[in-house]
C-alpha cells in the first residue's frame, strides 16, 4: 500500500513537472503584453510624501505596448519611459540617470527637473503677492490615484503645500506617446494656478552629441544646436503658440510669432517631434538650451491658465496696476504628442515629414493636384490708398481694374503664366480705409470692373483673389461702432492698431462681429465672380480674447470662429488664402501667403530650416516675401528655390513715387515696369526647377557643403542651391556661384 501511494505521488509530481514545462514552452515566446485597463485604485504610495530623486526603474511596470514600443510607468512617481522594441532605445520623462550627477542646478530648479509636474501660482487674495514657482517633488507631493487605462495610465498629482490637484493621462499609440492634462479635474486651494508644465524633461539631453539640436517653431523653423560651452548665455525661449493675445499683457520681443504648434529634439540616433494637439491656443512653448537652466537641453509646452493684464484706474488708461485674470482658462484637454523617431530618419526633415502625415491623417489635408505644368506666379496689385491732404485725405489710384488687365497681359507676354492676382485696396477710399468692404470703389472700376478682371484672369489661365481685412474698422461702414463692436481687453479698454492713418490708431474689431461681416460678404464675392479671398490682418493668423460684453469670446472660441469663416469661404468661392497663416487655418486655407522664411536671430539660435515648407509642400502652396521688397534680394530669391516657394511680387500701375506719402502702401518700388524683366527671369528659372515637383512631398533637406543646400522630392528631383561666391561641383553636376540647379533622380541631368 505504501509503495502504491509513493508511486502515485511520484506520478503526480512527474505530471506536474510536465505541465509546468508545457506552460513555460507556451509562454516563453509570447509577447510581453501590458495588463488590461483597470478600475481606479489608490496608488501604493498614496498619502506618502515622495522623496526627491530619480525614479527607480526596477520598479516600473508595463503600461502599454504597440508593435514598435513599450510604455513603462512608475506608480511611485508617476514618471514613465518609452522603449523601442527593435533597438532598445529609451525616451524618458525625467533626466538621464547616466548624467544626473553632473547636474549643476540647485534649489527649486533641481527638483523641477526631477518632478513630473512643475507650475507657477499666485495668491490672488493679496495685491502684493508675487508669482511663485513650485513642483510636485519640492512639495513632497503624493499620488492620490493611479489608474490603468487603455494603452497607458492616469495619475492624480497632489501638491500639499500649494493645494493643487493635477490629473494627467499618459497613453502610448502606434508611434507616439501622448501626455494629456485634464482641466476638468484640476483642483485649486487658496492659490490661483498660472501655468504648468507636465513632464517638462521628456527627452531632455545634455550636450554630449555635437550633432544634436532643439527644433523651435521660430519663423519657418530654427535649430538650437547642442553646445557644451554655452554657459555664458542664460537665455530661454518662451513664446505663445499662435501669437500674443491683445486682451492681456504681452512682453515686447522681436521674435516671429509661432505659427505651428510643434517642437522637437534630436540627440544621438533618436529624436522626437512634439505636436500640441488640444488646447494649444492656451499654450506657450518653453525651451532651454543647456547652460541656461540646468545642464540639459529641454523643450516643453507650458499650459497657460491665467495671464497678467493691466488694470487701469483712469479713463485714459495710463494709471493702474498689473494683476492676473480671475477666471481660469478652460479647455476640454491640453494634449501633446511626442512622435518617436530613431535610426537614420531622425532629423528636422523627418520630423517635418511626420508632421505632414499628422496634417493629412488628423486634420484632413489632401495632396495638391497640379493644375498647370507651370508653377504659379502671385502678383499683389494695389488698387488705391489715401494720403493726407490739405483739408481732407487725398485718394491715390494705383491700379484700376482696366489697368490690372493690361498689367496681367504684359506679364504673360514676358513669359509669366499661371498668374494668381490678388487685388488690394479695392474697397471705398482704398487700402487704408477699413470696414464695410462692399461695394468696390467706382474710381478703380467698381464691381463691374472687378468682375471683368476676374474673367480676364481666368481667360489667361490664372485666378483673381480679393484681399480682405475684417479685423480693423476706421470708417464706421457696416454699422460698426467701436464702443459696441470693438475688441476690448480684460480691463475693458478698446484695442487699437497703430497704422499710418493719421493720428491715433485704428479700432480692432470684435472677432464675432468680424465673423458675421465676413460671412455676410460671401454672396457679394460670388456676384463678382472672383476665385477666392486672401485674408489679411487677423482671420487665420491672429487670436485675441474679447471682453466686449456684446461680443464676448474666448481665445478658443475665436479660433473655432475663424475656422468656420475659412471653411464657409472655401465652400462658397473655392480658394482661401491667408497671409502669414497660423496652421490652425488648415485645411481650409490652400495657400499661405508671405510665410516667414527666417528666424528671429536669438543669440542661442543657430540657423533657420524649412520645417514649415517641408510639411506643407504638396499639400498647400506658399510664397515668401514679395520679390521687390526683399531685404536681401539675391539671397531670398535663392531661398525660394531651396524652400520650394513660388514667386510673388507687389505691383501698381502708377509710378512708385505716387505712394511715397500713402498712409499704408508706402512701398518704394511698386511700378511693375521696373520689375518685369527680373520677375520674368526669376519665374522662368524657378519654373524650370520646381515645375516637376508642384504636387510632390519633400523627402529630404540638408547641407551638401558649407553654403550649399539640397532639397529632395519624392519623385527623385533634387534642387541644389549654392549660396557661395564660388561654383559648387557635385556628383556629376555643377552649380554656378549664387545659383541653383534641379538634378533629376538619376543624378546628372540639370534643368
């Protein structure tokens, strides 16, 4: 009996071993799947103050997984890291552990770098209160809730000293990790939240890699190259996305306004592209080169919740004090995606290509269809303006509709085709008379003249757009009354724009008023038979909160209102163009006029790059500065070839000296007769280079040698631009000094 019992035990043990072995064999090659989303639970460390320091990576748990990446999360600190499944490369939300001992920052900034959340706040109950900077680790914060969600986790950070609760979601998708701040869950105690940064050290790197850089959306894009010896410069970059808001105080800078909600960082064989996808209208971009704030290069969205403004105490608005808005800016969510790039395609051109993919997949942009074998030529035509007279303003005729027809014909005879004419100053009293655009002034041909001009433009294979500024009104036309219909800041002060129109400024129109006016005018545009509208001065390019009680609108509401105007204009007329457009105007805007092509020359910025143009080419057309108003005539012409930009000029039929005393159009060289030969020569040269790539995406951009740039398109054409005073000899081709050439995909045939 004992032997039988022992035999049974031995048999059972053997079966157990076999079953365990079978289970091991089944699971050894199975993917390391993330656990399923869980119900809300209290973190193991809830209520336990965190000790400042780097997270313990050994305690991370798998929180999300895709075909290419794994998301690892730390329940103790709320930090995370993303791991490439193919290469093992890591993107961390906290400083690189290997270099942390080299960090020289002290005090609150050292804990800022360690913290998943840093913020500024103020005691609104005290008029003498100063803004204070704090972070979750500095306050020995706690995690009150940690919850697994699909692809990631949700965490609630509590800052006990300042009294803030900040809920954040982190989610991994196919090739990006998304960080989302949930506004509805933010709790304030006795203090008022001003701004916050979530995981500001994501991807931060010291200047170990000399080829590394920060990508900023300054101008068309700019690079801040890693420099280990930049210690003497403490400058940082901090600019509002889509430009300043006139309802609040704004620092005066000479920087270009941010037109794209993007940024990036490249180091070693990996990089990331940051795209603010929700709430970006209430964001600033903050970037710090190594040596300015800590030893690492880092860049992060700074989400704005309150902004300083000037509260005047007298009617003239000269006496008063600075304070902060009482109500918190609310957005459904504030989200940033970090697109993860590795391997060979990690530079700014690869980042721009990924942004282009985002615009197509998420924003609905579509590839252009080349309507003509020849590239477009854009000519802005000045109809009329005003200048100061003896008793009243004098009317200056620049180009009547009949003269415009002749001008377009002359351009065609000079070999310029596919012309898009943009008619400015056609409204009553011309360019400097704002508001109530219709009917067109009879002195330049009136509505009938514009209709004939539109027909003539199309007959010659081109288009006619009317330029329209709905953001200013100094005429009172259309029933506008600045007291009721003007833009007001938080203090209730009417906002004006300084122009050359005599003394004082021109009232800025309440955005909601301008939207109504623009939509009401669509039928009139249709009657004239024009092909579209170029919006200048505001719609599509400027976002201002309005505290006018009759037309109150938040910045986000203004953004959506502008999108609505642009979409309805496209539906009604066909073509929408915006001057120096914010990228929120896409996809309705199919042409971006006079896009910035240079950076703001901050001391820490090293060079401009065509990030915006790489993202746009093949999706929308764009021009740089007018050819006859370039600061550096030859240099900017060459840049057009490098950036894939089409030529644009501003012309008038009247002699240039006619506008010397004009209020607005005082440009010194408008007479088209002075420019037709050079415009024709440059058009033909650009047409030879860019004609084959009108609908093609840019796949690569970079330097072949100092002063020599190359732009490659998906059909294999490469445009090589030589900015040097000496010829450049390439592989089977030559480019003369201060010139460019298009090389086909086989390498050798020049055009």
